[in-house]
C-alpha cells in the first residue's frame, strides 16, 4: 500500500541538524519502499524559498518544500511562527492530501506543532531530546496536541520517559538511523577519530597524551558544531593531530571510512558514534573517565584482532539501526494507523438497509429525578419529549439505572422509543454512557472495566462530552487506547460552556469516521431536545448503529445560563420542600 507521507521539521533545511539528517535518510528509505514523501521545512537559503513558493503556487509535488524563512528556536524561545509561514503550511497540508503527517520535535513552538494540530490526516510525532519538551506550557494545549497525535515515538528511553511526563501515552522507540550505504568501511589507516565536546576535554587530553606512545598513529579531532574552546594537544604530537569540522554527512563519511578507532565524547552525539560504527571503526569504551578511555584505546591499538571484533560488533549494531530498518518500522506503524479509521459511512443510494423507515429525532443524553442533580419525574419527561416532537430518547442517569427501567415500562403504550442507559462515573477517567443496558453498572470501575461491563450486557459504548475540560474527562491516551471499543462519539452536547469542546469532538469523530451522537444532557425539561440526531426509526442496538450511519446531528441550543438557573431553582425547591 503506497501512502502519501508528509514529514515536518522545525529546523532549517539549509543547515545540518541531527533531526534533519534522520528525516532525510528515513524519507529516502520510505521512497524506496514505494511511498511518496514530502518534507515541509523552514529554510534560510534563497533558492529553497523560491522553489517552495513555486511548488505551493502551482500545487506540484516536491521532495522538500520550504514553507518560509527559518527562525531561531530553542527550549527558551517564546517566538511564534510568522503568520505568512502558518498560511503556507496550511496550504501545503491542504493541497498535499497526505495520508500521514509526521512531525518531529513538536515540543517546540514550531512548524511541527502547528502541522500536528492543524492537519486532519493521521499523525505521528517523534521526540529526539528531553531538552525540547517545553511547549506548549498550558496543559489544555498539550492535551489538544496529544489528542490529535495517533502515534508517539522517541529515539531513546530517556527521551520517551521525559516526553511521557508532558504528553502521556504509549511510546515506541525508533533508531536515529544511519545510511549504511554511505557509511561503510574504507581502507583503514592507523587513525584515531575523537569527538570534540566541551564535556570531554579530559578525555581529549588523555588520548592526546597517549598518542606520544603510539608511533605511526594519527589523531583526528572531529566537531560538528562551532568550538567554544581550544583543545590542548602536546607539542610532540601536533604534527600527527588534525582538527576537522564535519557538519555535513559526506564530510563525516570520508573521515570515518579510514578511521580504525573512534572515541565518543561524554554526552556526545549518538549519531556520530553510530556512523563511526557503521564505518567499521572500533568504538572505544570508558565513558567520561579519561584514564579508562585511554586504556581502552591503548588495547585497541595494540591488538588488531580485538579491534576487528569490536568493529564487527559495532557494524552489526549499525545494521540493526539503519534507515532501511527505520523505514520498515514506520511502514508497519503507518499501516496500523490506517486501521484506526472506521469504514466509511453509507453514502450511496440503496445501500441503507433502513431506507424505508420513518425519520425521527432522538435525544441521546438526558436525566431524570433518579439522578442526584436532576428533578424531572420520568412521566413528565416522557410527556414533554412527545410534546416537542421527539421520536426517541435515551435515559442516562448518573450511576443509577432505575430511571431508565421506569421509563421503558411507562413508555410501553407510547410511540416514543426509549433507550435504557446509564452515565457511569469511572475511576479517574471521566464518564462513559452505556446504551441498551439491562441492569445497573457500579461507579468507580476503571475505564476499561466499565466498557467491559457494558459489553457483557450487549450494550453500546457512548462517550459523552469527551473534550469538556471543565469537567472530568478521559485523558487523550485513554481515548486512543480504547478507540476501537467506542461505538458512538458524542459530537454535540447542548450543556457545554464552550463551543470549542464540541468542535474538537466533531473534528476527532470525522478524522476516525466514528459514529456521531448528540444529546441535550438535559437536567430540566426546558433543555430536552436541544441536542439530538435525526435518524431512521430503529429497533434494538444493531439497527440503532445502522441508523446512525445516515443520521444528522441536530443543534437547537438554548441559553446555558437560562437552563442552569432553572436547574438550580429546581434543586433549591427540592431541598426546601
């Protein structure tokens, strides 16, 4: 299955960066698997920006589209993305019609964050560093990002643990990747390649001093970023020591191909060490202890067979972390994400098995005086529902089933369809409504156990007000874990204070093609019918689901302040009387 994939990076494509190196290598490997991959990125290079403008204007595909100039970003920045760049990003996402949008380092105020929160495609996010997780600062915006991301990945367990504290969910580890066709052993010379980092100055001095006892060996000091210090090299070995800036992939490949030994810096770049291993260099051990590192280097220089064994072990590890392997893992992930979406709803004439049935208006969420915060007698509710023209209602009292049972009994000789249900409070993950129930479900169960209890009765799982952040709701990770078990997703609740909560639910349901429900959540009779669905008349749970596939959401909201005041007045009267 060929997919249209969009990678989004926050870092300038015109400058070397570890994240961009991962994106470039992975994109190339995915293209070899038959996928179409486009990279959206900022750039400071004029020709990139010109080519990007042309691609956006003409709507043409390109491997890389520069959507705007690069801006400085860091974990301390408060700078937002310019409006023009935002507009270009939206245009690129809309015209690209991508199956998957994959953002990298979205914990920064950047294109990646905007792409993941803007697109309607399936999404994935990859985190590289625990130091790039500061955005957004508000919990509500982090939850929104988490809700809109389908898969979470990290390049190390340390990063995954740090990211989970900010964006809760199940993280998969993915290699940083290496191009094993480019980084491969060359004609090895007696060269020790050492990574220069400020934290590794002690290691650098120890290896440089050791070089005096290693005639015929050379030392190449590598750095991928501007140096903030000057390495100390003994005068006696300066003619055998060289400092090389290797920011670009080709530069590193050329140097590492001939290096026999590589000494990583403490807190150095994992990518550089992996590239050295792929190039057949024996990786010296010892960590941040200069004496241990120097001793290991001495052993490796003295024993060719040991050097060969260590190098071979490193090459095997590099093969397991190649870009081809990363691409295969992502291919599997993207294919699995595609199954999160339900089959498309009925959309052709004659495909509806209930086509001959009458249309009725059904309010799928309301309460009676069996709920602790409602004072509507069941009989009054049934009478009022018929008076305003409802053809069906679902009784969903809080943690009790008596109201639903009573309503079903009293509606026996009426034309009104009554769905027996219950709104069950879970243990810390909001509420779940069970429809077509036969008996009461106790409150306080876990989210998963509540769903199981509904299923045991042959009931349907209806998730009410899933993004109403002013009340207890399931966290985004819980919703994603149980997405396949949710039968109906409430996209309109007439009692929510903010329209954005309903809008987020509608967006989510459309993305995954979930069956959409709506209800008034009425606690006073004046609120009944303010939220409902127009659907074909049905009998039983199976026909109910079939009918929902062609249903339309009906919004008839009234003033929330008015309805809430009526509820409070009713509660006060009940206490007084």
